[in-house]
């Protein structure tokens, strides 16, 4: 309560003093004041009190004080009332326009300081809007009451209020913002302090010469030099305070008939020119200082951004340089844009010495099978031609790596088309391990299959012997046991073969070529038909739809198709003739989707994904022989070609297996490259 009272009291005193000071400068013969500090003080007070609880009291006090002071200094009641209306309108319009134009500014609803040139121009606009509104009431009221007012009087009204608001509001918005945010006292370097002092001395001297000394010379405008100096060099808040002090000096001297404007005969014209001068001082000083601040801020931001970018670049360089994988960027003309130390080391330390990539022979680059690598097969050449190169394996053998090193290379075009990025990865250890595993698998298979062959041989012998023996219960028992041994041995042979196939599909290097899928499928289905005929089972019926050529390893592809067709034939109910449809469609992403649909027993619900796991068997009962590895092999084959495989139900009963493979790279695949090219 006491705080609110104090606030209102402070405002009343301030308003009283400012109004009284203004009324002391009334022009002869009119009721118009030449200087009106109350305009600026009011606008500033109302701006600062936007959020005060008792702010509604302020306009009342303003009205009362304007009324009392005007009447006390000789204005008739009616005129004083008009002045109240003019003052209230002026401040209301200013507040509204300013809040609209600069809502982010402290004093206009926000928190930001007056720090940009745009803020100054918006403040000026709001000021002009407010004073125009006030001037539309004040001078006409004088004319109405006293019967005489000139255009010059109106101009004086408008100018004095504009200058007053602009100067006092600018000072208040700057100082008030500092005050509210707590002054941050920074140590000012001695040289800068000396500059402040020098400017103050120069300003006082210049204004003393310009205004106090009555030499009759029009020396006003050279005085702007000190304002320009301040605006260019010193703190913006100091600049507005400097403008206010110099402006006050200029107006006071002019009112007392001294200074360069005193030579103007008419009292109003003289005051008008003095006000314009003060306005100019304020605008020049502030716009220079704010423009300079903005430039400095922009420069600081640019430097910060530059520093951050440099730090980022440095970090990236450090990361790339410390990587064990090689990374290089090759320009379209074949020159290196960058390469990390690992990329050189992986090539055995061999460089071209010219900054441009040399031919493959220079680096000792070969295909993994040892055949020389042609120029056109270099990863960067293929990537520059628009291909995405993934894990292309190369053998590097030169003086730096006499034992040879297998490097997997990937390359792709950079966005913006100015080169390709090439990544090298050493896979020598992995390949060695894979080869060892493959030879181990070969040995194990050989070692396991040998005793099985012996078991089969001896079982056959035993069978012959048993057949020659009389039909007794013991003979029948022995024959039954023998057939169990033969079946178990057959299952074991299957398992070993599947395991071998699994390790091969997992680890073998795939060599994709364009394959005529139709030829391959015809081969596989014919073989299946022959098998059925020899086993006296019903021959399956195959319906082949359109089959697109694919880009795949022919051996693995045959294994894939054979497995799926074999399953489709196998998993049919007894007595049912298997009907199998095989067709393909082209889909997006350069893939071919192949579908194999059967009329078999179908896949139990919930097991459509699990059947692709190792050793998962969905039909353990029903006498269907198998190891549960076939679909795991299929999945592996498809995935190694970059495709995928799923199992669904056939809507007409049975199941459907759908897999994708890359489409053939050429339009017409020659018959010569047939599915069994490597088999
Ligand atoms: P298996 O050696 O048992 O045939 P697979 O991995 O080839 O092993 O198949 C896994 C399981 O998926 C099979 O045991 C079977 O239950 C099921 N399955 C595979 N193909 C079909 C099919 N065409 N129709 C119904 N079930 C199938």
C-alpha cells in the first residue's frame, strides 16, 4: 500500500515538475509552451508502468496536474481541459502503436533492450503517431479559445512534443532496461575512459562556443560532430544521455536568446529550428550507435559461427584420421579431394605421387581370385558412372603388402555431384577365418560321411544275408532293426549335407550374374518330375507364369528354388497331387518378386516366421522327413543377395513363399549364362 502510494506520489511530483517546467516556456501572446518535457516523461512513465496494479490512477493524476498547472500559469479552464484531452490522447496513441510495432521491447510489453536501428525507427513512428494525435487537439483548442493560432504554433507543438518523447523515451528505455536487469559494471580500459573524458570536454567547449559566445555565426551544425563521434565510438546509453544533455543546452540557450538560432527573428520559428536541431542530434547519435552495435553483434555471431564450424571441421578431421577404415573422397577428374591415413595404409602405403588415382596395376589391385582388376572395375569409376558400389572385395598385393590383403570397398556419389566417397575396410582376417571354416566343414563332412558310407555298405550286406535266412521271428526282428539303422543313417546323411550347404551359403563368396530364372525353374521342375516318376509317387503339376531374369549367384539360386519347390512337393497331404505355381513380378527398387504357391498342408498358424529359424520344423508328426535347415538356407541366400523372403497362406489352401532378388542388369540375358553355369 505504502509502495503504491509512493509510486503515485513519485509520478505526481515528476509530472508536476515536467508540466511546470514546460509552462515556464510559454510563448508571448499564446498559451503554447516551447518545450514540453511532460510529453516525454508521461510516455516513459506509462511505458514503464504497463504492468503496475495501480496504473489506472496515473491518467487521473495526469489530468488533474495538467488542469491545475495550466490554470495556475494563466490558461483558461476550457483550454486547460482541452490540453488534458490532448495529453491523454497523445500518450494513449503512442503506447498502442509502440506496443504494436515493438512488442518485444522492454517498455512495450517485452524484455528486449532498445538495441537495433529498427527499434529506433519504430519508436520514432510511434512518437509521430502520438504527437500528431495530440496536435490534432491542442493547437485547434488554442484557436478555439483564444481566437488566434498559426500553423507555426501547430508545428512548434508537434515538434516540441516529438523531440521530447523521442529523447526522453530513448533515454528511459535504455537506462530503465539496464536498471531493471541490474547494472553490469565492466572495467573500462583507461584509454576508453580518457576518450569519454575528452568527448565531454569537447562537447562542453563546442556548445559553449556555439551557444554561449555571442558571435552571431551560424555554428550549430558543426556541433553535430561531437554527436557523430559519440555515436561511432562510445556506449549507446552514454550516447542517448549525451544527446539529451546537449539538446537541453541547445534549447535553453535558444530560449534565452543566445546561440546560432537566436538570429531568427520570430520566437516560434527560432524555437522550432532549435527543436529540429535537437531532434536531429538525437536521431543521428542514436542511429549511428545502434547501427554500430548491430554490426558488432553480427560480426560476433559470424565469428562465433566461424569458430564453431572450424571446431566441428577439426573434430571431424580428427575422427576420420583416427579411423581404422579408410575414407577418401575422389573428385570427378579422378583426383583425391581428401583421404585419411588408413586409406593409404590399407593400400600398402602405395600412392600415385601425383594427387590423381593411378591405374589398378600401380597399387597392385586384383579380383579376390587373383585376376587383374580392369580400370573400369575400380570402385570410384563405377560410382562416378552412377553405380552404388557395396562391399566389393579386392586383393591388394604390392611391395607394402607382399602377402596380400583383402579389402572390401564401397563407393557412392556425393550429393551435389562433385565426386565420390570411397570407404575401405580390411576383411583379410574374416576371409581367412571363413576359408578355414569352409575347409574345416569340408573335412568334417568328409570324415562323417565316410563312416556313414561304411554303415550303409555293411547294412546292405546284412540285408542280403538276412534275406537268405529262413523267415523266423528273430529274422524279422533283425530285418526291422536293420531298416531303422538304414533310415537313421539316411537322416544323418541329410543332416550333414544340409549343414554343409548351410555353412557354404553363409560363408561362400557370392558371384552374382544375370540369370534366366525361367530356364533354371524349368530345370528344377523337370528334375522333380523325374524324381517322382522313379519313386512311383504322383507326378507334381507345375504352372509357370511370367518369370523375370534376375541378378544372382546361379548355384545359390538353384539351391533356393530347389529347396522351395522340394518343400512344396513334400508338404502335401497323402494322395493329393501337388500343384505348384511359380511366377514373378517386377517391383520398385530394381527388384524381382518371385512367388511359389502350393496346394499342400499349409503352415500352422503363428509359425510363418519361425520356420525360417535353424532346425525349426512345423510338422514333426505326419512322417515328413527333414532337418529344419532348408528354409534357413533359403533365407540366408536371399538376404545375401539383398532381398527378403516370407511365407504366407495360399488363399486357396496350401502355402505361398515370396522372395525378392535384384533384377538382371541387362535387358536380354544370353542363354549361355544358364543357371548351372558353375554347377
Ligand atoms: P525341413 O527339412 O523340415 O523341410 P525346412 O527348413 O525346409 O525344413 O522347413 C521348415 C519347416 O517349414 C518344415 O518342417 C515344415 O513344417 C514347414 N514348411 C516348409 N515348407 C512348407 C510348405 N511348402 N508347406 C507347408 N509347410 C512347409
